[in-house]
């Protein structure tokens, strides 16, 4: 049966709860700033804050601490959801502009670059189609694309989300300061995308 894992009451970190969760389970997070990078580990779980209790999304912060995406959702055949968080301080890894250009002509190399190297900053979704809802994605950076959200081969549903003040610095920027999409047919609804820079 589906279980609910409570953070921080039962598990001190969100990632620890995800580690013990299985497909169909829910990880429910209380107010606070969680300084960690989250990986769904290929599990179709629902990660949600207690914002339905009337608390502001600003009270539930996931702040990345490593030079990787703050939230990574990869290789989930169906399902998965992220709801009710502020997502910040992520970094989308990438390649040098020179490498990008030199590989662009070789379809296999280029596909490998897109699938293995390049990631979004705040949220990186790859080969998965989760529900991303009621999020505030801010102050994330990326080397190449998708400082706020990067969607690759994804039919994700992105709803009621603010993507603002994310940045791709000069040098290796390719585009998508707010959101970048490569492959798939994501559904975007009720988004505010503002003050993102490339």
C-alpha cells in the first residue's frame, strides 16, 4: 500500500526519506529550509510540502548545496510529482560552448551530450513526465540551458509556478534562462516567467 514519509519528524532529510520510499509513496515535508540536492532516484513518488495547510510556499525551501541541479527527476516511466516548494541555489552542469559546437554535427555525440552532461539548474527532468505544481523557482544558475527548469524528453505538466531571477552567465550560455525544453510535449499552464537572464 502507499505510504507517507514525514520530514523532518521521521526523517531528518528529504533525500533520506526518498531513499526509503517506493513508487506510489508520498514524502511530506514540514516548514523549513532543507540544504540538500534532491534526486527522485527513478521512483514515481510524490514529494510535497505541507503548503495545503495554508502555509506559504516560501516556508518550504529546498536549497542546493552541490554544483548540481537542486532537484533531479530522471528515468521514471510514469508518475512522480513535486508540489509546494521554493527551489533555489541549483546549478545546471554543462559543456563548454566549443565542445557543444564541435559535437553538434555528430548526432550520436550530440545526443550523448544532451542526455549525459547538460542539466537544468533548479529542476532537471530527463526521460520522466512528473507533475510540477505550485513551485517558486528562483536564484538558480546553469552553464548552458534551463537555469530554472530543464526538461529533456519529457511530457511533464508544469502548473501554477513562478520561475524568476534565474541566470545563465556569459560564456557558454545557449538559452532558456527560465525554462528549456528538448524533446517531448510538456504541458505548461499558469506560469509566471520573469527576470531570468542569459
